[in-house]
C-alpha cells in the first residue's frame, strides 16, 4: 500500500498563510482587505542590490557553486556580523541556504536526535515546534508572558531542563511579541546552556529591526561561540523575502554536518542572488535604517491607536515589525475577533494560538503596510468593535 512517511504527520502549517488565503478569496469577491497577516516587508531591496543581481546574471553567474555558499559571501557575512553586532566569526563558520527556514531546518537536522527535548518560547515562530516534532523530538515550551514584558523567565526554563534536553531555541527580537531579550536574560540563558551542555539556536532574523540600542548576540558571551548557531538572512532586514537567502553561523563541525545535508538536498543556493547579497551587506544606501525608521513610526501610530480602542491593549514592541495585541477585554475569543475583523472590517490579522498556546488571548498584526493603511485599519477596527460591544451589552 502506498503511504506517506509518518514524520510528515508531525508537521504543521503556518496560521498566517491560512488567513491570507481567506483574505485573498474575499478580495476576489470584490472586498477591500487590509493585509496585516503576513510577515512580509512592503519594501523592496535597495537599487544597487537589484543592479548587482542584473550584472551577475549578465556575467553568467548562474552556475552550480560551493555547497557552503560563495566564499566571498561567507566572508562578507562574517564581516557584516562583526560590524553590526560584534560577533567574531570567520567565513569558515558560515553556511548559506535558500532562506532562514532552510538554514534553521538544516541546523536542527544536524543537531537534534529523535527522543531529544528542545526548549523553545511560547509564543514563537510555529516552525520551531513543528520541525522539532518532525525530527521525532519533543518541543518543551517556556512562556513569554505579558506580566514579564514578554521576557523569558529563566528560572522557569531551568525547571524544564531534563537529561534529554539538548537544544534551546529562541528568537530575539521575537516573532510575534517583538521582545528583545534583555542582557540579563541573555546572560542567564548562557549560564544555563553551559551548565547543561545545550546547543543554542539563536534566530536573529530581526536583529537589524531594532527600535533602540544595539543588538547583542548570545554568541558573544563567554563560552557560547562553540555551542551557538546563529540563524539570519536577507528576507526581513534587506526586504528580500522572495530571493530565498539565509545563513547559519556555527562551529565548523556543525557547518561540516550541515554542508553534507546541503550536498544531499539542494546542492547550493542560486549563485546570482548570492553575488547580489554581497552588495546588500555593504549597506551602501542606508536603506535598512530608513526602513527601520518607517517601522518605528508605524509602530507608534498603530500601538497608540489600538490602545485607544476599548478591549484592545498592546505593549510597544522593541524590535521586528509586529504588534502583539491582547484582546481578552473584548469578551470574545481571539479566533472570533480574527473572524469578525476579517469578514466584517476587512482587516486581516492572526489569532495568537498560531504561535503557541500562550497566544490564546492575542492577535498578531504585521506593520508591513503603509501608515495610511494602518490608519484605515484602526478606523475599521474601531467601527466594527463598536458594533460587537453594542451586541454583547444588549
Ligand atoms: C522568526 C523567523 N524565523 C525564520 C523565518 C523564515 O525566514 P525566511 O523567509 O528567510 O525563510 C521567519 C519568517 O517569517 C521568522 O519570522
């Protein structure tokens, strides 16, 4: 009998994509929808990056290339991480992949065994628990709670470590809460990782999208460079989602293991996108700074506006481009609010359970839309929520 391998049944999808399909269907019916569901920047790569891509294709840079990524790009990534976040890694410690998700899954395939326990935040990027299960391991969630300003409670994490725990995954700034883990939390996490000999997978995809201060990677703390895997890439910081380009930075033995996985699967990331990515890392036009400034303005506008609507409350995120909004005072479930906002107001957001059980009373709205659209979304939310408040109190 034909069958599908059981590991696939352990995987799950992403809530954002389900809401997006329904929103698209409504648009086809002629409805006006404001898309705040996807984590996709509404910016495009800076002009010199697009020019570099054109020149690379014209120059025939369209061949198979190194499984680890172009050496010049690996070196440029190492320099960039040193310049932007003080990470001291070499080009040999870099592996380029088609997207951060691919870098993340290769690292997990290289390091996680069936039966292992993997610590990860709740709420967080849904692929962490999904892929952990797909590898036959068990995700063990720790909370990022509003009462702690969504910072990790490291004592809680310590209580959850068992002899089977092998990896700690986290993402700072966090998707969906926008939390930048404090230096104090980071130091305690490093102590925990060293004490229990854990791998740390630090997903730094939003590291450039910070609203104040400088980014500090756990890699740079004492004793962490030989147990940390940094995941980052071009999708968010350089608005290059569709280019599919990400990377891992890790101890050389981890990169060697991932390299073998690359050889057995996709062989290499496209050569011409890698050539153009070197131009992106030069930051020659300050496009990243301009984009982050715009996200900051949107954050302030949207968070302030939402906090004026009865039933909604939202702490201003310190990074990334999401608003994580508590809706428990609406008296409705997050799923019902998601449905009403989409069907009646034409505003697409995602009910927080898509990011873990800790997201039960929340909705995530992406700020990757122009300020005039966010303003319109706020007006629509205000209008529709007035109706349901009237209906509830009747
Ligand atoms: C936390 C986090 N990690 C990884 C990814 C995936 O990035 P990429 O599109 O480069 O695969 C995303 C995308 O939304 C994300 O939010």
